């Protein structure tokens, strides 16, 4: 009995230690005369200058770089990655990233940001540079994930030719390109995690995306989750009182697990100090049968 208790205590201690190793700090970066506020998170027992780890951008929902985006960055850090929750709106008068829970304000901010694709892409690129400038990041192993609006941001970042190994979108309303020629610049594998009952996604959007990826020869995957609607990963979704927006625990879990397995595939895992694990791999190309 005592040995069982000791094992349990040791297990809990190790688990607590792993959580305690996750550090975070605010990072300010510039673009176009605007200051943006990102949150960097990492496990300092795994990510060091001597042992840099893969980096992951977290592109937030239209609510801004809020606690939810930060929580995802922390989760990624707990997995051993270096994550940054990026800011798409710029800091407010208090010096923090602009955030809101008001749908109208969120709509106004997102519309102003998304109406000019060049500006949207450039802001995402600035966030990526803020990440890859960190000496604890292996700049050859970087991915981007995005939620709702952030899913669009992540795919548009890939269309700049950014050196990304992977892109994962969660309940993004738009993932297809306005200019299909931009898809030729994509270097990443793209995973689209979609709620099968998401009314925020225009009819035919995913079919258009799939056709564009096939035409460009890009490796991609679309996972559709039964009974899931918009914002299915966000536990706070129900509190927004927006029709068609609701949390779905099963879809949240399944999509996160699929992202994790993809990152192991693309990054080769988190490199432990002194090991050969984590060697970068070439991005998989689309199978020959879908390139035709």
C-alpha cells in the first residue's frame, strides 16, 4: 500500500513539475507603425538555446488575442513546443492587446483587418517573425494553427510562401483562396478541422478549398465532426449567446488529438537534449493521384 502511495505521489510530483516548467512572457512587435502584443509560452525544461524546439503560431478568433488564445499557447508549450498567441488588432490604450466579448465590436475589428489581405498577411508574418526570432525556436520547424478568423489568417500566411511545415484550422469560415494562384506558394500540409453543422461556413467553401489544393498539388486533410457547429473548441462559446455557436467536447478533443499527431509527423517529435529525435522532415507532397 505504501509503495502504491509513493508511486502516486511521485507521479503527481512529476506532473506538477511539468506544468510548473511552462513559462510565458508578453512580446511586443511592430508592423506598419502599429504595436502588436503577443504571448510567448514555452517549457524551459525542454526549450533552450542549446536545444531549440518547434514553434507554433496561435492565430486567435475574432475576439482578439484573449485568454482563450493564450490557453492554447500554454497547452502547446506543455507539449514541448514554443508557442506564440499573435495579435491581429494592435494594442489598446492600456498597452494590452485589443480584445472584446461584444460581437459587433469583434465584427468591426475583424472586418477592418480582413478587408485588405495584404495587411492581414503582413501582420501574421510579423507575428511569425516574433516567434522565429526567439533563440529557443527551431525556425526550420514551425507551424500555425488558427481558430475561426484565425484559421483564415493561418491559411493566408501559408499563401505568402511562409516557411511553415503545417497549418491547422479549427472552425474557420474561409480557407479557400480568393486568388487560386497563391496556393502555389504553400509549403505546408494543411489540416482543416470543421464542424459538420457549421452554418458560418458558406456552402461549397470546403469543396472549393479541396479543388484548389488538388489543382496546386498541396497535401491537405479535411476532418468533419458530427453535430459540431461554429466555435466547437471554445468552452466559452455558449456564453457569447450567438446563434450557431456552441462548444462540443468530443469535437474539441478529437481535433486537438489530430493536430498533435500531425505535429509529431511533421516535426519528428520534441527533441530531448542530447538526442537525435526531432530531426526535421521534408513536407509530404500530395499523393500523385490527387495531383492529376
